[in-house]
C-alpha cells in the first residue's frame, strides 16, 4: 500500500503516487516482461489496464525502451504501422532510424526529411503506406526495434478495436476478404513476436476482449504466442482503502462503515468507478459546505450522480463497446437478454428461450447466436454465472444503470409466456 493519502486521478491513467495498490499484479507483470514473455492483458473496461502498463513502463525505464501505441483511431494494418512508427518519436535514436525506413515518402512530399513538422508526420506516413507495403515496412520497423540499445517493450492498446474494424467493416459483415486481411495482420504480429523474441516484448490489450472477436472468424490461433494476464477488480478491502485514502487527502469525513457501504453500492471493485463515486460525493460535500459523509448522502449520490444523467456518459460506453463487437444484427437480442438480467436479477435458460424465440438469424441457429452473445458478455465483464449456472451481472452499478436505462416498458420473460 502506498500510504494513507491519495490524490485524485487527473488523466486516463495514473502512475507513481496516484497508482493505488496492484503491487502483486505489477510485480507479476514486470516478471513476465523480464522473462521475455509476450502478454495478452485481459480485463473488463475501466479496470486499470492502461495504468498498469504505464506504471510498469515507469518502473522498468532504463532497463527497457517502452513504446506506447494507441490503436483506438486506427482502421487498417497500415494505420497500425503508422502509430507504431509515431511511438518512436520520443526516442531520438529510434526515430532517426524510423525516418530512414520512410525516407522516400518524406522526400517525395517535402524534398527533405528534416523539414517536416512532427504534427504532420502521421499524415505523410499514411500517404506512403498501403495494402501492398505495410508488412514489409512493419517488418523493417520491428527489425530496428530489435537492434535497439536496450530491449524494447511495445504496449499495443486497443488492438481489439482495430481487429474488429478490419474484420467487420462499417456494415459488421465478416467477409472472406476481411477475414484474410485480419489473418494477415494478426499473423504478421505473431510472426514478429516469434522472430524477435528476447529483444522485443509485445503487450496487447483493449477495452473489449480480442479473443471473442478472433473466435468469430476462427482466428484464435494467431494469439498462441501470447501469455494471458488477467487483471482482476479490486477486492473490497483495497477499494475501501482507496476511498479512505482519498478522503484523508481531501479532508472528507468517512466514518466506520461508510467506505464499505460505498463499495457495496457499486458491487464490483472497478477502480475507475470507485474513484468516480468518491469524486461525486466529494463535490457534493463541497457544494453543501459539509465535511462528514453519511449513509444517506452515499445513497443519494449513488442514485442521482452514479445512476443519473451525469453518470450515463461513463456507463454508456459499456453498451457502445458491446454493440461494436456484436454488430447491429445481434445487438437487439443482446439488449433484451441483459435487460432481463438487470430487472429480474438473473438470466435463466427458460428466460433465454422465451426471449430469443422471436429472433431469426440467417444461416445460424438461435442457440449458436445466444452462446456467442453470452460468451462475449461473460468474457468482457458484463455477466457471470452464479452457482446454479444462471447469468447475473458482475457489477451492481452496471445492473442498476442498465435497469434504469433500458427497463422502462420492457416485458419480462415471465410475462411473455403463452403469447403466440
């Protein structure tokens, strides 16, 4: 534990004295990197994957060169090579060698490599990359990374989003051509992970799971060089400790049982939501001119702040990410299954059968589609199975938000029986 005080997060990730706990996971993660492993970092959204990567990079700086590559805006394999190239800019020696790979492109555009501004680099790089040369340029880029003065760690964030876009396009259809493009990109990444093992470590992660996306196209084998690394939610004692440390830092009175009540209200220790809950309570204390937090205030802020309109922006991302993976064809049934789970507390086999009976999917049975939906919902942290095999929400916060957002006018499975 880092102490009894904690400053609020001020960006999409936290490091150093704002990185709360995770000592065990951090040590295990760095140990894998030290041993040369390529890592598939697996966790639900907002669990702290990006923070773990940045904190690990901070701690191993000097022993490794760390490149952070964000692929959230990438739409093609060529875009991935551009982003990887851009990640070398903070490292002068690497960037100098990277520019030599694209020297013909820079010279065609500007006449001189050194005359181009950094802000325009990505535009120029994209103009020189296409489906015919991205692999060769990418291979050369990995070769120069492998010959760097220090071993290199490449943190690839949001790889699943890129893979999903390549595989399904704007119409969410998996075609033979798109499957081939996806296979080419993932096989290229796999080949370089093998070719440069020991000199380069590759970490792959994202806000949706990559395994379900690849499984949809039968490409799961392209991940077999990566070691899965699960990042769990905070256990209750770590989450309550975080709340108390924040309260100590900002002079908020948290009596015995209040922090526990906050964590119980959320029901699942996702760090971002724990800190967001404290932030909303802290701001409400400032607005009212009070310092002591009561159970009643916790309940009010949970209802109006976490579940209200102001909390919707964060939680809406969960629905958006789900739609991104499943597409418009499966999304309506997914919404119904999750809404049934939120309103009744659990999703039974009988309820699934009743809800899905009105859906037809060309070339696929209802049971095949339902297995895919529930498998993705479970993998990406929406649902889990209880001791009886029924599905329940992982997060009480998400369950309550989902019920409030989608529950109005929803007809539960028990009320549909007997309808034709």
